[in-house]
C-alpha cells in the first residue's frame, strides 16, 4: 500500500479519500481504545495510593527536619506572609 516515486511524472485518478481508504481505516481504528479491565483499574488505583503515601511521608519527614535545621527562620514567619 502507498506509493514511492523516485522520479518522473504520472496521472492519478483518486477514487477514495480519508477514512474510506485502507490507511484511513487503520488510523481510525488506532484512535479507539479498549475498555479498561479490572486489573488495569486496580493497578492505576494502587499507583495513586502509592503516590499519596509517598507525598505524606515526604511531608512528615521533611517538615521537622526543616524546622530543626533552620530554627532562626521560624520566628520570622510573619515576614514571609506579609504582602509588600
């Protein structure tokens, strides 16, 4: 299917275009997605849960470390929140 031309000239009669051609039908089928299986849904939800747990762990571990490493910065918290 398709045409490769090195050189020369030709005349063409176009009979079908778009999705009526073989290439168009293949492209149309590639856009369709099969429905998500229960396994895929479970794996996706498990990944979301792992992301939430890791985010929580990072916040729980890093917050006290930051507060202990820079204690002189914490009394000036009001400077950070002031506008201007």
